[in-house]
C-alpha cells in the first residue's frame, strides 16, 4: 500500500519493543519485494550494536550514496568530507531518482540506534522525490517525537495461538512434542508483554528443544518458565552452554571468547579466535559456534562472530563481566594481538578496523597517534571512510 500510495509519501515507521521481530520482518520483506519488483532499486542498512561502525551516520549515508551512484554507473563527484557526505545525499537522491524508471525504496533498520540519528537524518522530514519511499524501524521506547507523526506499523506481542505455533514448529524439527499439561503451563506463562515477545518465545522454543545440557523436555520447560524476560532466558541459555562443555578449560575459553567479542569493535573472526586460544581445538570451536548460533546468542556476519541480538550481548556482560560495558584486560588482550600483527607489517583491514578504535576506547592517545602514523593503517581507514570515527 505504501509503495502504491500517491506522493508525497512520508516514511513508514515499523515500531516495536526489543526482540519484537522488526529486523526479521524487514529482511523478509526486502527479499520478497526484490523478487516481485525487479525494476525497484532497494537501498538498505541494518544497524547492529551501539558503538559499532554500523551505527555511524557518515558511514551509513556514504554507503547508501555509493550504492545509489553505482546503480547509475558513476561515483565521480562523491565527496570524502564527512559533513558534505551527509549534506549532499538528499541532492544525489533527487537527481538520480529522476533518471530511474521505477521506485527507489530506502530501508533503515533500528534508525533510532544511529549516533545522533534525529540530527543527521533530517532529510527524512522533508518531502521525498515522487518515486522514493522510505521504511524505517525503531524501538517504541526510544523513537524521537518528530518521527511518531509518520504512518506506523506497530508489532504487537504474539497471541497465545502464535506462541503455540512457534513452539510447535520448533518441536517438530527435533521430533519432540509438548503434552497437554505442558501446553497449558506454557499458555499460562506466556501472557505478559515480556513473555509474548517474539524473541523470548523463539529463544524459549530453542532452549527446550536443545540437547546441549542433557535435560529432559519437562526439565527444560520448567527452567524456562522461571525466566520472566528475555534477559533471564539468555542467561539460562549461557548457563546451559557452560554445562554442555566437558572441561574447565573449554568453559573458561567460551567465557573469554564471548568477552572478547563484547570488547571488540565489530566482532572476531574464527582464525583470530584460534590464534588467541591456541589450546582451543577446531571441533570444540565448531560445537560452540553451532550451539551458540542455535540458541540465538551469536552469529557470523561478514566472517565475524558477533551477537545476534543486543539482549544477548547484555546477557554476556551481566553473566561474565559483572555488568560492565567491556573489560580493560580483554581490550588489552585484543590490543596486544593486533599490535603484534602491526609490528610484523601484517596490516589487514581487520587491524585498521580494530586497533585504532580499541586504543581510542582505552584513551591511549600516544599509542593511537603512533598507530595512525603507520601509512598502511591510515590509508586503509581513509579508503574505507572510517577516519571520521576517530
């Protein structure tokens, strides 16, 4: 309806609480629309965790501008000046939309997580070109007032029937089935907004069908029903993962690995994890990655291990870091690792992405300056538009 509506069309706001399924809905909608509307140009961006490069406004707008210009076989005239990139995007959009035969749809997920998003996304409030449509998603609690006036699709908590459907589908995939008493227990439990949340129900279904801790279906369900929100359920999932490991060394490695992912800028690659934990065997790492992914804790994005949801990251902080944002020893370990690569003249995009940011977080200006004096680091940052972060 939004695409077919006559212009001018304000952005469509998809709102809901954390874990309500906004990102999943948008990704599935993009996939469907790309098949059904081949003449439509889709420009999309999904914001990850706060402080990552995915929440940096200059990088987001630069990425969208480059995608727009590439479609028209031209990137000449693109400024490298951060303030100009933000300023010129609406002009590029207007100029190039006039040359496009179909619609241009811009989708930004978790737009309220963008650093100073309301200030840098002012162009959304102005009338858009006639063939441009915008869809954005926000957390209902942190949505700026000015955006609340836009047409809104609000994602409500799941109904009892939908809760049963999600859990049943997960059980069928593992040849398990809840009996009538267990179904009634589940229905009585999933009545509040926090226990009817899409992520909560999905995670609950994954936990009760998981064989990692060796629990029966009845015991897994009872343990889950003691958890009144997603955070508590994630902490239970982390506890289950630790129980599934056979040695104290493996349990310690899992904790340390997740703490390093929390303390990193954009996540960790498998090869980096194996370098940092030489005692970790590949089969154990494969087991960890598979089950952490299955329990909605971590995922691999662009080859980097990162958290599937912000609540998973928060649960790791609470469980393994005592609630602190990150740990100085873990940052120190990462700095030492990437410094070693730098000293061996082995400068990759990963070194440039992580090391300057880590030194900045540690407020070590002297080492940061020395790092940036390395021509390969500064070139890598500049080429990829990351200098503005520093």
